[in-house]
C-alpha cells in the first residue's frame, strides 16, 4: 500500500476512538469520560480516548488475576511460543495500518514507523517466542545426599506504563517477554499515543491469547490511571519507560507493596568523536543519533564532544548535512523529520533553545519552526555551539531535535565530561584505535556503549541505565529474571 493510499484511508476512517480493553472486550469508562487525541503534525482531532481511573484499573487487574489461574496457566512454553509468533505475524499483516496510526499519533515520519517501529515490534515477539524454548534451569548435586534445582514461575500481574516516543515498539518490548514467561498484563499507554496499543489488543486476541491475559486502560498518570496501577495491591511488578521524575514517583507509590520494578528513564547521552575516526561515517550516523524520531529517543546522542583538531571540519560537514534534512508532512516519501509529540513539548523544546542563547550559545542551524510550515509542532533540527559543560542545555534532557557540540582536547578530559551527569543510559565512541575504544568504553558510566555505531541492538544482551537513567536490566535472560520468580527445590536422596 502506497503512502498516498494510506493517507486517503486515514482521512476516510477518522475519527478513530480508543476504548479500554478489559477481559477480552473493548469497553468505555464507567463514567463515559473521554479526552481528545490530537495529531501533532496537523493539529486535527484524531478521535476520542476513554479516560480510565481507579475503577477501570481495578477491573483490569481482577481480570488479569483471574486469567493467571485459568486457561493461560495450562499453556506450555511451546504453546505460548506459538501464540507469540502469531502476534508477530498479526503485527506484520497490519504493518501499513499500524505505521499510519503511529505516524498520526506521534508526528514521526510514516516510513520510519514502518521500517523501524512496526518491524521491530513484530521481531520482539518472534525473538522471545524462540528464546523461551532455550531456557534451562540450574541443578546441583550435594554430596550424593540431595539434589537442588531451580524452578521458574511467572511473577504474576504486571503493570506496564508506556512512553509516547516509540509507543508500539517499547510496549511490545515489555509485553513479549511478559507473556513468554506466563504472566498477565495491565497496560497504560501514554495518553498522547493510544492508537497502536488499542489495535495490539485485538491482534493478541486473534492470535489466541485468552481473555484477561492482556488488558489496556487508557488515561493519565498522576492521581489517575497510572497512580492506581502502581499502587494496586494485586499488581506484582511494574515496568516503566519515561522521565526520571515519574520513575521516582512510581517507586514511592510501589514501595508499600514491594513490587518488582524495572525502569528505563531519561538520558543525556555523550557522543564522543576522536580525531582518528572517519568523519564521513561519523556524520552519517550522528545525523540519525541526533535527529531520528525528532530527537525523541532516550538513546539519542545529544551531547556531542569532538576532538579539537577536527572540530571545525566536523561542524562544517555536520551543519551542511543537517540542513539537507527534509522536515514536514510525516506521510511524504522524502520526509526525514516530523513533528514533536505535542504543543506542550514543542514549547518546552523551544524554551531550551532560548536558554541556550541566554547562556551564550550560537545557533548554527535550526532554532525554531521552519518558515515554510505554519501549523503543527515542527522544530527544525538545531545545532548549538559555544556553550560550556555546565550549561543547562548540555546537562538537562531536552528530548527534541536539539544537540550541543563542544570541543575537547584529551581522552581524560572527555571521559570526565561524559560522566559528569546524573544520567547513565547510553554513549557512543568514535575511534579507529582499538585499544582506545576498549579503554574509554570501560570508563564510561552508561548501560549501553556503542563503538563506531549507534542504535545497534541484539535482544539477547542486557539493556538498561545507570544512575538516574534506570533500574534493572532487560533483554534475553535479563528479561526473564524480571518477569519471573525463581524458586529452589531441594530433594533429599
């Protein structure tokens, strides 16, 4: 299906209303309360969204609790794996529809959603379908007198609070291992991006997921659906991706019931470029790590440090390539950068650009709305130099198409600067010196460190952040350590 056909279909199907999905059925809120879903690129109303709260969360948790003891409990790992594969197939069968919904909800380019978000969402289910069949348990013989072996069981009802920047991708990153381990789920999508989660519920049911295993409650966070989910006594674990401040609030709310927690929080990731690297290769990837998804990726390298001897050359080439990026309609074939998520976030990002000016920063390109666009939450890719390491725009997470570039002289200096933050999610190092690559990588305080690449993931590897960028690790066996409880069984011989 062409982009033109997708946009025509989109216009014919609006409005798209999103209801809760509880115990296998779409349902409105008890009080019939709704809120509007707005397309950030066009400012048009996409439809209404049911606004849930404590009552809807309680109903969903009860359904998930019942499902733990029902038909789902009898599913073998092979049968769960078969269901996960069917979910992946269902996502790919509707990939154009899902990509269009994602582009309308988030403002991101349709092609990006199709090639990255939707494809990787299906892969999450395929991967964990295969991975679950490889799990083994440890056993120990004790002096011929006893046999000890481990037994892995589901953790129970898992609450999932999902972000708006990669709505389906990060939701499936949580849901796939959750289901693989035999749990049930109550999900609260971000209020700005409800549509693909709503469709995913239907795909799960069609794939053979029993009623009550997957539940969705739409709504807001603080003092609403989000708070009700984190505080509920029958929710056994919470997984959350989002801002550090929200993660802190969730941890406090979950403390009385000692829930298991997994957080992927904010990031202000360093992109370190040494003089011996291939600048053309660096710039090609740095364009992506700076401005992909409008810079609304927690792993974006928004703090760029360039060794002084190549600083001017890097700036000249980087600015020129950035100016070539096409910003505008997410459904145009050649669009590279779409709209940021909302009017509120648009104002926040622009406020940081003004702060940079006040701090003495020089805007080399971008800095505001493109002149050719008169509506929608569009911000041109922005490059700022002339700031110090202590500037707010260097230290604080902006989460938009804005990067700062600072020169450095020595390896020791840039390591100190890179680690001088309360974040610790990701980092990128560019060098053709193998010994330096290992040496610097070992000293960078981050959960994932790329050398001469960015955004390359193997789902078997641990993923998560240090410091205020997260809690715990997911991926491969690390996901199952979170989504299951491990018992030791001792048999006296």
